[in-house]
């Protein structure tokens, strides 16, 4: 017969597994939505402009901005191409 401590440990392990599953689900959702936004922004200069504004207004950590450097460059290019076409 398991002790109360063993029962607590099992329940904590189960809770930790559920929390891990939830984090993986949320991360996957973020990846999907992020990919969708990038795809839309690459095809639509107005979306690219808005996404650049959101990045500029919300992402402040240098390490995060460094990771996004290529994306920011591509979004600026998409926006500038659309802007030069008069969109």
C-alpha cells in the first residue's frame, strides 16, 4: 500500500506531465500562428507594416531582436516593395 507521500509524488508527477503537455500545445499554437502571420506579412505590405510596428512596440530584449533580425529585414523589404508599388 503506497504511503501518502508516495501518492502525493505520483499526483505531482501527473500534474507535471499535464503541464508539460499544455506548454507543448501552447508552443505549437504560437508557432502555427506566428508562421501564418509571417506568411501573410510577406505577401501583404500593410500586414508587414503592422507586424513591424508590433515588433517595434513590444519586443525590447536585444537577444530577441537579434533573433528576429532576418525576419525584420524581410518584412521591411516586403513593406518597401509594396510601398514603391503604391499599395
